[in-house]
C-alpha cells in the first residue's frame, strides 16, 4: 500500500478527534457530564497517538508508549508554571495543548485514550483493513 494511503486514516482521525474534542468543550452540558469531563482529555491523547502514526508509521510499539509519554509529560508540566509557560497557557491554542492544571484523572483519561487507539489499530491491522 502506498505510504500516503497508509497515513490518510491517521490524518482523518486527528481532524475528527480535534473537532469532537472542541465541540464537547464548546457545547459543554449538552452531553452527559461524565463524557463532557473526560472525553476531551482522552481525545487529546488519541490525537497525539494518531499524529505519531501520521509522522512515523511505526505501529502500536512506538505510538502507544510515545503518546502516553508525551501526554504524561504535558500533564506533569502543569505542576510548575514558569512565566513562559504561563504566557503560552493564556493563549487559546497554548491552553488547549498544554492544559491549565494537573489532575490525576487526566492521566487515566490519557491511558484509556491511548489504549483505545492501540486496540483499534491492532484490530484493523489483523483484519487487513488498517493502516
């Protein structure tokens, strides 16, 4: 399969996850509270996972630990706030990417999101329909 065709599903997934995550944040309260609270964080890690798949196309063995590592590092970066990070977090994009405050529950959301992506990718590759 051509490399672009292998990577196209990752791009589509990133765009869909970003749109869904932003929609949930924008229309907070329309969906069930549990979903409103936890889905955007899981979607963030899922988008990171798919971004790694888009860039490197190395499969679950790279994407799962790398997406979790990136997500955990970004969450832990919220434990300290040097002026440059505080300034970045005050911007819309910076706040969406870097977050605002450390929450243990976010680490669980990241783990669930990455595992969902890994499971989906593994299942699709086994059926021959995946990237």
